[in-house]
C-alpha cells in the first residue's frame, strides 16, 4: 500500500462516497475505485461492501480508518510545522519560566526580542521550576528560567539574577505606614509564606529565627504573584520576589524594603544537546536587557 491509496481511502471515508472523494482530490471516480480495490488487495480484507453502487465501510474498514486517521494527524502536524517555518522564516523559540518572572520580566523580553525578530513565533510556558527544568532537559524547550532549588543536572545552566525580597502589604495594614520593614516587625503577624521547599523561604526562616520572631503563617503557596494577590485582598503580609509585584502597586498593594536582606535567586537553563541557535542567543540577550531595565534584580551579584 502507498500514501496515495491511503489518501483516497481517507477521502472516501470522510466524504461518504467515491464520487465526492473524486471531486475533493481532483481525480476521476474510476481512479478512486481502482485505488480502493488495490488497497483492499494489499490489506488482505474488504474495506467496503458494495451496496447498490455505494461503498459502505466494513467493520474492518472502520478499524483501519482509525489507524489511518492517527497517521494523518501526524502528517497534519508536519504540514503545520512546515507552514510555520514558511511564515516565520526560522521557526519558533520555546521559553519556559517560573511564575515570578513569566508575566513581568519575560514579557518585557518578548517585546524586546520582537523588535529584531518580528516574524518569529514564541512559545511561552509558565510553570514550576521543576517543570521548567524537565521541559528544557527533555529538549522540548530551548530556554528556561528557574529558581535555585531546582535540580540542575542534565541541563546547561548559569546564574541569571538575584532579586532582593520586598514586603507585600495590604493598604490598610498597620505596617503600610513604615518606610522599611524589619524581621522583628512581623512577629505574630498574619503571614503569607512561600512553599517549604522554596530556598528563599528557608532564607526567610533564618532571618526570622535570628531576630527571634515567629510570624503566624495563614497561607502557603509556591508563587510570589499569589502572595501579592492575597496581600492585595487583605489576607496578610508576605515577602515576595519584586519582579512578581509588577502591576500590583498600581492596584493598591504596598511594597516596602525588608531587612535583613533576603534574596530570590534564579538560573537560566539551556538544552544540553546542541549549539545555541541565533534566535536562542537573541532571546537570552533580550532577557538580560529586560533584567537591566527592570527593578529589584541584578545579574552579577550572586
């Protein structure tokens, strides 16, 4: 059996008749009938019963069509990929990022990247640091941004940035009037905490222990942006990555410096299997430019 025979069989199944299949494919009806007969001979079973001049699929034909459909889904994906390469010139850049940077710093990098690459498509996935690492390690994504608790084995990586934590405070909170928040100020306060496995959370705990204070944890979440949203809603106060606080201050969230210094650290990850393409280098450059143009982070102080 060959591809043309399978294409004609699929057209008959989809259209419902040999005549309509012939119209779809731009061939004659006898050519359709001949191809079906040859395919049945190769398959070793009847694909259709001939009922009053009509082709009625047999049970075997229905089963065979399911497998043929699966094969054509793969072909359709290849066609879509070819069209994307044709339309965008050099394909796509696949970027995965932890949530704290995905909607802020990475968004600025996308804008910067598109200035020099306006025809290039970007696939962006916001996920946990562990998922980001797996996407890059498994060669599904080109670039990843992940927090420092992630397992770095199996990926090419380097330090990307360090962000000094800030306090996210409800507008009506007693601490909102302070210019700077100290660890001692949070003793007994309703506190919005990061997940226990987060290394920044561990550094925060060390700061609280050194000050001899114990905030009252009311919520644990893996995302700084979630803490910002909760603080904005008045649920408590939290220490967050300043990159995640972008946009929340305009909505009324109070953000203040925190003492002692606690840092969120991030790595940039690359696929380990190939030399970095020009587009990957361009997007990496855009990420660093976005970092320099933003606030709260540096790429040289880890």
